[in-house]
C-alpha cells in the first residue's frame, strides 16, 4: 500500500504543478485584463480629444459618438499655428515657468539645507510652522494676496505668478530636508577640511546627491505653472500677456462669440504634449523621487 501511495504521489505531483501553473497564468491574465481596461478608461478622454480635433464641426458632439471622423480636418492644426496666437502664449507661459522653476528650486534647497545642517533652538518650532502652512487652503489666501498685489501695482503683470515661487513650498522643503538628513555629516566635515565653505558643500556634495528629489520638484513646478489657469485668470487682463491656458479659454463663446471646438481640442492636445514628454524623459528620476519621498514620509 505504501509503495502504491508513493507511486500515486509521484504521479500526482506534476498534475498539481500544472494546476498551480495554470492558476498562476489565469491570475496574470485577469490582472492584465483589468489593467488594460483601466488604461483604456483613462485614455478615453485623450482619444476623444484627438478625434474631436480632426472632426468636422457637425460631428464633434454627435450621439452616438463617432470616434473616426468622416473627413479628417488637418487644417485645424494649420489654423492653430496661423490664426490662433499660439507662439505668443507659449512665450508668455515659458517666461513664467522658467522663472518659477529657478525660484522654487533655489529657495527650496536653501531653506531645506538650513533646516538639515544648521542646528539652533528655533529649528524645530520653525520647521513645524513651515509644515503647518500646508494645511491652509489656497482659497483662504486668495483675496488677501490679490489686495497685496494690487497695492504693489502688480496686477496685469507676471510678478504675482512668479514671485511666490521664490518662497519655497512647504512640501518641497520637507522632502529635501528629510533627504538631506540621510546624507552623512562626515562628508561635510571632509569637505571643510579641504577648505570648502557651507555654500560649497551644498553645491558640490548635497545637491548632486539630492538629484532625484530635485528633478521631482522640478517636474511638479513645471507642470503646475504650465497648466495653471486660476492664477492668470485672476491677475492677467491684457490678451497679449495671456498664457496658454488663458488663450484656450479665450476661444470660448463668451469671449469671441462663436466657439471653435475643433481648434480648442487641437490647442489642448498640443499644450498637453510638453507635460507628457517631460514625464517620459524624466520618468526615471521622477519615480525614484516619489519612492524616496514615500520612504521618507513613512
């Protein structure tokens, strides 16, 4: 009996292995099926935007939705760069984005470096005070900020959209400070022996090691300012100073009497491309920064 059981067990082992392998493959197929359906669901608005930018005006809002245009309107993109002042809006937006990026990175690094490397009795209370600003909704400070900028004669200029970025955001200070605390202070001491001052240590040692966090902050800053609509809507009133988001908004019926939805879709799609390319090329550092930030928060 024992010999028969051993034979049965030996014969049954490959069957169990095959059954386990089959179940694993089924789970894998189901997992990818769910992920594919989720990806398609999230891509539907993008696909509809691409389709709408190429449709004749009468087909954009037809029910049921016509995904493939009957006549591709390629001239919509020609009008985007000829009739619509696209490059003027791009120039205005880039001025704000570049200035904001420089200000946010410089101020965040300096403040975080101060909290991480210079110890004094107010270090803890000041850091808690900085973090507490994250709990203040932006809507609360919107009117006071507008009144301050009005008194400074900054309305209808880019200053209200640029200057606040030179006062580091609390979340950026937190991420950089926590990461700097993980860098051994022995490196600072070795650099001081070689004659480096505090600024030299920051530039030559600390910042290169903080590259993933800095790239993550840079991507956040670029995207938030590139896609910012509320700020330009509040502070800008001259059409020649509009950003891309305000320029697209300017295409609606309330502004020009007739809404060209095909042109709006084309402008929205072209405006989205830099954000996609930025994430694609910076994905390695961005994901690394997200992982580091999550580990530091935990």
